C-alpha cells in the first residue's frame, strides 16, 4: 500500500482544538478502541490502567522476559522489578500507555514488552529480529483481541544520505507491516526527533507503515520533529504530559508521544465506524485533518479526531 492514498472524501472545515478530543469521548460507549503498544515495560499497578490493560505479553530476541524465556504471555509479562522500571528508559512504556488513555479514556490496551534487560536492570539492544517477532505476535493475535491499530514508539536514524532512497532495506519487516496493513491493522511509528527535515526514522520510513510527526500545543509542527513530505503520513500532539511508574506526571516532548496518540485516534475512528476499510479510514483522517507547518516544513496533516468522527 502506498504511503499517500488519494482522498475520496470531502474535507471538513471544522477545526476543534486537539485537547478537546479526549474530553468529548469520556462518556461515549461507541468508541472503545483496542490498540497494541510495543514498548519497554509497564507499571500495571497504576490506577489509570485499571480495567484498561486487556492483555500483556513479552517478545524479545533474547531470553529475558520475566519468565526467563524469549516470549511470555499473561499477567506480569510486560512488567519489571520496581527498582529498575524507572531507569534506563524503561519508564517509556508506562508513559506511552498513559497517553493512549489520555487520548481516549475508553481505550483497551494490549501491551507487548519488546525491550529486554540484564539482571542489573541495564537495557538490552532490540534489533530488527525483535521487531519481526513482535509484529508476528501481533498478526497471530490481532483477531483474538480485536486489535485496531499498533503503536511502536521506537526507531533509529541510521539512514542513507539525504537525497537518496535513504530508508534501510529490511524486506522481512516490511512484509510483516504490509501483512498487517492488508488485514486492516495499521502499524504506527515515530518520525524521530533529530530536526532532520528531509529524512524520517526507520521503521517509519517503510512505505506500508504509518509515520507520525509531532506538533506543539499550538498545533504547529514541533521544531524537533523529523519530516519527509513523501513519507510522513500524519501529525499528532507530541509536547504534552504523561505518567511515569509510581504515578508521577511529567512533561514529555517527542514523536513517540505523537505516535501512540495517533494510533489511538485511528483505532477510535475504527471503533466508531467499524465497517470502514483501512483505505477508507486513512482517507477520512487525511481529508478531515488540520494543515500544520513550522518555519522549516509545510504540508503536514494534523489528525482532527472530532472532524473524522463527525463525518456521517
């Protein structure tokens, strides 16, 4: 599927502040999306996640899941010891899950831990085999949990030179993403935070993925957000507040946050309009988006959830 899908729908002119979206969904029962979040680890003890974590799993390329294996399913699969979960970036998963809840309080989350740790809590490198294994797990379980979108707020900027076909050639990963897209399940990745205005991170640069950039609270493209007009799909709020293990709220800024918010918004539209196909939802979100730019880039499409939901 091509990155850019021509819209067959009429664009709305309704502009509603993005911060109003979650509040407007608080009491709606029609929009109860299920998303899969692939990330570091999750503090499942937090009250914000009560009745919202549908399932936990762990998929790594090493035997470092809580059960000592490379794969684990069920309660505590996505967790790690309290003394480690706030260190070495392992709090990132809790942040992402909290942002999904903020984007839609009715969300259900399938959380897949994809980052292993050594016994002392240091973070292991997760290479392409981890991504492949995790996407395989999602494909096998998409119908079991009615997964409507996948968010993996991880990536790297080890790319080819600007002006070239710079995206690393990873045919197996590309095939896994395409297979999910063909099954109606989009996979969202962050554009990256390198202030690179001609290249975006891998795997976001894979054409069958959904690449997400970040905006500020003003709805202007964040200066840190990478951009490629040919490959980036949508923008979402990236500078916001998130919850970390233990329940403290912090300021966050990055395309990671935008990615999980965008995935939740897509799943919300799918949940509210279950008969729409992948292409129809893409077109609907594209046609109702809000134009966004900054001094460096233009032509961005900020997801306007209220606008998409308003289309009959």
